[in-house]
């Protein structure tokens, strides 16, 4: 016998779909609806986003929803101090 699914279970599933780039419009709308109704779930979202970013960065992979090409950004300019 499976225990009943909770809103938290649904929110976690929707979070995974969104982070994987696989959520449809209805799933994103449901995610936002739950997030508005249960603001305490925001910490779950933030933790999952942080974990997802770390895994993508450490794994050298790109997220399913498309990666940003860092080459499209202007290079950082290094500041040099006059030491003399």
C-alpha cells in the first residue's frame, strides 16, 4: 500500500522537472501555484537550484534547458594596482 502523495511530493517532482527543462506550461503553472500557497517551500527550491548548479558546474555538463556560453560575455578586466 502506497502512502498518499502530499503537496510537498508534488512540489519536489515539479522542481525536478523544471530544473531538468522538462516541465510543460501546466506543470510550471502548478509549481508557481504551490509556491504561492506554501511560501515555506521556497527554501526547498533554493536548495535544489543550488545543488543543480553545483552538479552542472562540477560535472562539466550543461543543464537540459540549454547552457549559457560564457564566450558570449565580455572578458573580465583585471585591475592592476600601481605598486611603484
